[in-house]
C-alpha cells in the first residue's frame, strides 16, 4: 500500500494518512484482514515521526477501520457497519468543503473534483 503525504498541505500529516487508508479500505485496495506495516515501518517509509503514524492508527482503530492485536500486528478491520447520522453528515460536508477549497486553490473546477472522486470510487487513479 503506497501512502503519499504532503508536508505543505493544510491537512495535518496524521489526517492525510487516515484519509488515504480509509479510502484504500473503502475502495477495496486494502482488504479486510490484510496486514499493515508496523507503525515504525510506516514512519520509516514516509520519513516522518512514528508518533504521527501512531496517532493515525489510533484514530483508525477507534473507528473500526483497522484492528491492532498486541504482539501480532495491525490488520484492516473493514468498513464500519453503521448508518450515517447527523454527525457523520456534518463530517462529510466538511470533507467536501475542504476538498473543493483545495481543488479550487490548485486551479481545478468543481467538475474536475467530481470526476476525480468518481474515478477513485471506481478504483482508478492508483
């Protein structure tokens, strides 16, 4: 699994990791039960502090996207089975607003962003 982070992005590094791993799980690029690299290995690969990776893993573990088993490793937990509520809808709106602002600041249109999201949903743009 290839994760790319951008230190200059407005989104914190741990959140970039969380978002990319969630997307990989939701689009099936990471399968339930698949083993993830250790926190240390992720940090080495990304050339960042291990605490940043650990924070991302904690957030993903708390939401059920990954499962950490002491002494065994960290595995993809799958997509949490829950019906979106008002809180999740507000979060999604925030994600959409952030994505749109970022796309526009890079010179892309709303339609460009929608096209990329559709491609990602179809497993493209890997």
